C-alpha cells in the first residue's frame, strides 16, 4: 500500500478538530483526472481514514480539489490502453469500486467539495461520499460524458446516480453525456448544498462534518420509475428516443446501459456487479477504442495553438453580415468577446444581429446575461471599429477581386499585431494577399456552417503567411472554444477538398437515376451524420457548383445540378433543391420497400471511397502535417463517422476485401 506520507497526486492532513482533508492536486497536470497512481493513493487515504475512524483520531473526511479551477474531469483517458482485455478491465474497475464502497461505508461523515468540472469518475467519487457541496460558479458542471467514449459509467455511477436522482433524471443524463449546472444538480439530488464560491467550500464542509450531514436517496415518487412495470415502460421509451439519435450497431453503449437498467435497476446493489460485467466488453470494443482516438485527435488539435503566446483577443471585427459572417460574430460574442459587424447594407446588419438571439438564448440563462451579450454585438456599417479590433475577419462574397479590394482598403487601418483573416472557403490565400503591402499578414480562418455546431476551424497558411500570424489565428480559434487545424493554402484546403469528390460522385449517381433517398440512407448506415445529397442541399447547390469548378470536378454543362442552380433551386436556403425543404427539414419520400442491409453496407463503402482517396492525397501532399490531422480535420469538419476513428484510420483497419471495394470505387 502507498505510504500516506509520500503521496504525489494528493495532499493528506488532519487538522486540530480531527477533520481529515484529502486535497486532489495531480502532479504535473493542469486538471485532475483519475490515473492509476492517483487511484492507488486514494486507496491509501481510504485506509488511513478507516484507521482514524477506529481509533477516533479522525471525525470526518473531506475531498476537495487543489486546482484553482475544476474538481475532477474523469478517469485518465490516456491510460485506457493499458487495459487491453476484459479481464484486466474487470480487475481494475473492481479494485476502484471497492475503494468507493469503503468510502461509502465509513462511520464518519465524508464530504465532497465541488468547484468547476466534476465529470465521469469524479462524479462517481462524489456520489460515494455522504454529502456533496458545490459552488454556484458558472464554470461548475456535473455530468457523465462516458457515452462519448463508447462506454457508460463504470465506477458504480449507474446505480448511485439512480439512487440519488431517480431514473427519470439519471438515465437521460448518462445516455446523452450532458452536463448540468450546480443548481440543476441540486434540484436532481446529485448535490446536497450550494455555496457562492470556492472560498466558501472549506467552511461549509467543516459545518457538514460537525452536523454529521448525510444525503438522502431520491424520494419515493422519484424512485417509482425503477420499479416494475414502470421500469420496462421507461426502458422502451429510452430505447426509442436513443435510436432517433444513434444506431445501435454504431454506438452500442447507450443501448447496453438501457438493458442494464431494465434488467437490474430493481436491485441497485445487484446492479453494481452487473455494471462491471456490461462495462468491460464495451471498454475493449472497437467503438470505444475509436472514440478514444477521436478524443486524442481533439487534444492534438488544441495543441496547434501555442501555450505561451502573448496574444489575447478581446475585440473582433467581422466584415460581411450574411449568414456566415453574422454567425461568426454571434459565436464570438457568445464566447465573451466584443464584436463589431460591418456590411454595405444596414438592413443586412440588423438582420444578422437579430438572428443571434436564438444563440444567446441557448448560451445565456438569465435576461441580464443575454442583454450583456446583445450589447457586445455592435452594428458598424462604416468599419469604425477596425482600428480597435484584435481580429478582423472578412466574410463577404466568394469573389477574388472583391476580397482583394476590401483588404487593400483596410490594411493600413488595422492596429499593429491585429490578425487579418479571410473566411474564404476555397480561394487561395496568396491570391487574395497579392495586392497587399504586407501579404505575409493575411491568413485564412475558415469556419463551417452552422458555426455554432461545427467544432473545427481551418487556419490557412498562404505561401507568404508568417508563422506568427498563424499562431495568433490558432490562439483566437481556441479562445472561442473551437479546434484549430493548420492547413496549407491549396484548392479546397482540407475539408472542402475531401468533401468535393464525395458529394460530386453521389450527385453523379443521382444523375444516373439512383434514388437520392437510398444514397443518403446508405451514407447514414455507414455512419455519416447526413447523406451526401442532403448535405449538398444544406451547403447550397450554388456553393457546390463553385467549389466543383475550383476543384475542377464540376459535372459537365447541362447537368441536373446546373439546371437546378439556373432555376434558383439552391437547396435548403431557397426551400427546394434535390429535396423540398419545410421547417428546416428535407421532405423525403418513403421507400417502397426496406433496402437490403448488405446492399446498403456495400453502397455506403462505395460512397465514402472518393472521400478516403482524397484524404490519402491530402496526406501525401502534406496539406496538413500528418495522417492523424487529416483524420481529425475530416471528423470535426465533416462529421465523418467518429466511431470509425477517421477515414485513413478506417482504411488502415478495414478487412482486405472492404479495402479493395474502397479503392475500386475511388478509381471509378
């Protein structure tokens, strides 16, 4: 057993009142996560607390974070690969669960103090404590994000969260991986007490120990949902709702969790052992391995931004108040920045600003916060705020001469050190920068639509773009909580370049008479978030033609695509394209009969083949620095099936027969 006096990730002390303080401050890390050493040291703390309870030297135990922000973000995902077999997973999880059971059984009060993120294994540790105190701080969030890694809570969080919050609240929380604020957690029963800030935690914990506070389980009316027959009804409802969002064959974890609940939630103690048995095969399965890879890819993207750069963007100026420009402005405001929005049309600016009300309503829960956000979004038809801005982003019409003229007119207005960026989706950065006095200053900061939902932003490096400007661009992207991907300036950059062949090949199938609904269903069966035909409508058929021309892959003149664009049928934005759109949704004809699953699987692989082949070319041409970054860009920029780990990873791990289909389809 680890020496209690030689802890590295925890600090343990007993004060004059006999209260033991276990302060989690993981060595060498900015956030606390439950790695192997931290868990071993937790075992030593538990043993010392048991001894102190027996000899009366300890009258209470408090868990608290030593980090300025954040309690515990969960288990250390980096260490998951150290458990390659189900047996190893079961042995390790069983050991941790034994620690948590011993904490729960301690005869002295055990208090958990929460400030900042309390997620996954961190919340499971908190639920094993007798009393939970959380700060009302805006940054305090509780949740079980495990489903995003292809698993569900494995430290008996399933049973304990149902015990405390009731199944109606706990199950949706686990199934969606959503996080809740401290106030909502208090209402659910996951938290027992709220305090204004982290400064109040220690005093509140001391009072809780003095008063021997102990949390009560969910009241009877909340507990009824786990009793039969209500449990069976709820399980079926949860399956139906979950199936609307994900497919069981792609993401088995939420469905296994529902099975676990339906079979075992009538006996929560028995549910704990069943949880471990159901958890282990998910942990070593392909879906979880690939989703953990996606998590690592997201960390790789975050690392594209330098850590010690002396650049903190606070003010942004956006030129162009169309849908994309206005949404970029709105997202920057929602991220806490002051934004000025410029356009030749004052009416367009007003329309763009008004469109952000929905975003602000989602992001800010009080009227005061929404009003403050609205005040930070400033109409600026003459560009008077350009000299104050830390970042200036152009999002006007996709025409080279228009962009060149614009940047020439504002170049000498920017303050020293400000970022000058274009949101172009396909025009070469060096071409736009050619007329500038200092062409090395211009970079691309390319957002994807819808801005609020797409996590990736391409940071485009032109032939003469300075590294310092690229670094500042990446810092800005991370400051607005997006993933930056540094991409070399080339036609289509990364995302549009790989999407172009995928979408054009699918549209050629439609041209040949294949049902668009079948094509889209096959892509979804493969794991894409939407089919390529529906995606073309969503992007805009005029944009598809433009990108196709730039990438030299547009269909020959007189194609159905050209005819639709000429007729003003541009897709979702005009109300009709390949589909008719109503209330933002494509109206799809019901197929005459269910398509054969094997046929859909084959068609799905054929559809993504051009995308994968283009991804290989991007890798070979070093448009981004590595194959992993190709995968990261395609996953976070297109929604490519995350459970497959990325297009190049998928290709490298597919059976040989499937790879031959992919290569043959790409060649065609």
